[in-house]
């Protein structure tokens, strides 16, 4: 199973599994970018989501794309089609939310790590942006 983690140093590590059947192209393209560190922000409009907008452009297809997500799902915006408002963005929903435009839903949090993800999302919501490292598991 293709998996990755997000972490804040030694304090918190959260595991995610890719949707390899539903989004194989997106999963492979994302994992090939790892590891990296980005500053995550809390979404203002789309709900309980943390995100960043400087993902390297991914020239991949839209697959498993929707504005509707479940808590714990991870989305990214491919660079094409050009009209997509979520291009080069990555979002992680820790609760209820709805995207501004269709993005590829390619991973989900391990069920036993959902509470940690909710804690992280609430921390960013209350205290502001945080630097997070993403790595292949």
C-alpha cells in the first residue's frame, strides 16, 4: 500500500494511504515529489481544511476529481485543464468541507490517526500557519 506521512518534527506524525485504484496517476505523481516541507494554512472558504498553494505543477489527468470530500481526505489540483482554480494546490480535510473547484482526491488519513489530524487542523485554525514535512512511509 502506497502511504505517506505529515509531521511536525518529533511532536506529531500522521499517516495517510493513497487511493491507488481510484487515483493511480495522482498517487504516483505525488509520491514522486516527496519528501518536502511546506507552510500549511487554514482554508477560509472551503471548511475544515489545511492547505498550501505552491505544489510543483503536475501535468496529470483529472481523476477521482470532486469538490465533495470526506474528513481525512487529501486533494491536489493538477495543472491541467487550465481553468481549474485548484491547480498546484494541496489540501487536507480534517472535517467537513467543500472545495472551490474539482481537485483530485488521492489519499485518506489512517482511521486511527483522524483525531491527530483534527488536532492539527484546529491548531492551525486557532494559531495560524505551520511548517509541515511530508515523506513517503
